[in-house]
C-alpha cells in the first residue's frame, strides 16, 4: 500500500470516528432524556455526561444539557444547590432557543422543563409558543423523516404530560398515527 493510500485510509478512518462521535451523543442524550422517569438520578447522569463537553456549537445538545441540569435539581441536596442546577439549566435552554429558535427538539426540551418546573420558580411562560412550533414542525415533515421516531416520542410525552386544548390534542393524536407508521 502506498503512502498516499495509507494517508487516505487514515483520513477516512478518523473522519468516520468523528462522525460517530458527533451522532452518538445526541442519540444517547435522547434516550437518557426519555428515561428520566425510570430512574431517580437519570437526569443527573445525563447532565454529568454532558457537563464538561464543549457543545457550544451544538444548540440541541446544549438544550439537552440544560433540560438535564434543570431536572437534576430534584436529585441534589440543599435548596441552593437545587436552585443552582435549575437556573443553570434554564439559562442553557434559553441560550439554545436563542441560537435555533425554530428547532422543534429544542422547543420540546424547554416545554418539557417548563411543564415539570414547580410553579413558584415562574418558568412557564413559553409553553404556548413552544407547542405551536413543535406542532408546526411535525406537521410539515413526512412520516419517513429521519426524526420520525423522536417525533413519535415527543407526541406521546405531550399527550401524557402537557396541557393541550382539544385542537392540540387532536393534532398530536394525528401526528402519533402519522409517525407510528414507521417502525
């Protein structure tokens, strides 16, 4: 094998490693997020796995870290620690939204956080807007969209946890049928 071939093989190998490294964290974050209710410390585990990562160029992962930090408040001791984790998460979610305001996945993570935030924290003002962007995005994509499985999970979460009016509930149920066709 010539030197050029060796360099080309090395370049492809390391390029594929980079691609895998970039795609795996988002899939892991998604799976861990949807498992928050299965384990008391699942949110803290996700937060810790993303805590020291440089995700400044990835608003979606930033939103997952923010949602995990906010949810981790339930797992840490002491009111100041709880407030610190929650506020850190809220700030990261807001930053992610400002970086990609029309990204349905980011809006979903903020919505899920606001739905689960205690009322006294006053973090609930964007639910209406987030629901609208999520529904608009999911209505505009096909059933075979690469994120169809994620969208199905979001719809199921919304039915179970989000206060929906009758038209929103009907729209989400239609989306569940739409995205459930792809197994």
